[in-house]
C-alpha cells in the first residue's frame, strides 16, 4: 500500500510556455498528490463548447484571453488541486495577481529546442500557425519570461521521464510548507 503524500494546503499552478509539459507533468503530480488535476485549456474548451483553435478563429485572441481569465479565476475557487495554465494565462494582470495570492506557482522553463520538438507533434497551437514557429516561440518567451519568473519555484523542463520533474516539485512543495505531512 502506498503511503499518502500529505495534504496540499493550496493549489499548485504550473506556468510556462506551450509545450513545456504543464499538462503531462501536472497529471502525474496530481496523481501522486492524490488531488484533482485541472487543465485550464480543456476547461476553456468545455465552457466554450469548441476548441481553442475555433475560439481564436471565430472571436480572436482577446476574447480567448478573457475566457481564459474567467475560467482560471473560477478554478482557483476550488479546493487545492494541480492546475496547468495556458502559456499566455499570465498576460492578465488579474490572473497573475490571483495566482500569486492563492497558489504555489511552478515555472516549467523549457529550452526552445525542446518546445519546438514537442509542439511539432500537433497542430493545435493557434499562435504558431502563421510565420516561423521558432521565431514566434522566441518572441513569446521574450515577452513572457519576466511573468513566468515571478513563480514561487522554477524547474528546467527536460526531455525524458516527467517523474524527475514531479519529484523535484514535490520536494519544493514540502520545503515551502505547501505539502503538509
């Protein structure tokens, strides 16, 4: 029988660029902590009744960002869980402030090469459909890095088993007192 990890006393918000591994690491982390996992992008799609790509096509990025803000604020009202945010979620000052106030945030900092390798596997990223994906990713990272760096903890995302990142995050949660034993 597996020993319980302890009690999570606030939500863990994973932040970072698209392709950094927020959803896959988040699922594993939530399973290990025995708490729910929420993917903000999936929740936005559920609330809108269509895909993120369709939201971008029909309504544009500003409307998507507004929906993203509303969904994340709603999710932050739920009991402690693991939340994978979208890559641009921190563009909203209100979302940034609430994540800073209510969560233990973890920046999954991934090198551009890794991001490119991961995002090339799927064509579901509306921001990468026009122009050179590398240039777009580099620009987005430059624009967002100062926002991501405000996280409580940062870890370099790497190729390989996600369990390594999960173990590192678990240690950080224990050290920060977010995971009570």
